[in-house]
C-alpha cells in the first residue's frame, strides 16, 4: 500500500509550516516532529529547542525526513529561474501529476519561505489547519509565494508510521 498524507489530529493554531508538512508526510506526532527537528539542527551545528518553532531551516526539515527513516529526491528545481518565471502554488498544483508524496518549498522572492505537503491533488498546509483536503486554490495571503523546489518523499512501507495522533487520509 502506497503511503498517503495524514490528517494531523493534534494540529493547533500557530503551528508553523515545517512541522505541519512533516507530520502530514510521516504520521508522527507533533512532539516527535519537534524532537527530530531539534536533532537535525544539532547535526548542522545549531542548538534549538524541541519546542515547535515558527521557522525552520530547509536543511533541517530535509534531514528530519531521513532521521525518520524516509528518503527524499529532488523532483522540481525552479531555484535558478527568475522569481517571476517560477510557478505560483496554484499553477504548480494544477500541473503536478505525480502520485507520490511531495514536499513543496516556496518563497516570496525575499526572506519569506513556506513549505507544504501534497499528493495526488491533495494538500496539507497551515491554511488547511492540518487537514488533508482536495486542493482548490491557496488563500490570498499565500499568493505571494512561488515554488522554488519540490522533493519526492519516499516513505518505506514498514516505516511504522505512528497512528497514535494521526488518522490516515485513506480512513
């Protein structure tokens, strides 16, 4: 059975995008995600709390995927294109036809970044409040972002994804 995105049962207002995406992809609890992000930052020489933060470095998010026993491959690279030539989230979602789980990294052309999880036209994001929903369009406040990189996340079938605080999208 192919892994699916998860609804995040313990999602709360103010939770940032990186833990939201990681919990949706892996089925891990938010407490576990905080610990894994802390471990990833430590590997990169930075000490952060296991308390969930507002922002995370992309390298920590990607390493956390590996620390959870999953893998990722770069799928789409728009980072060398001028900002205005990169797809907006709505455009990218309309064109993505892959069946696998994707981690989508976006930025606003400046210092602002955003990341979310997508699969087969479904999305889990902060604006969905941790729910896996059929994508229709991003809210106005997300239209400033353009897709910079996407990553195909490979979750082994025997990864023991926690169902403790998660509910599969297939349920």
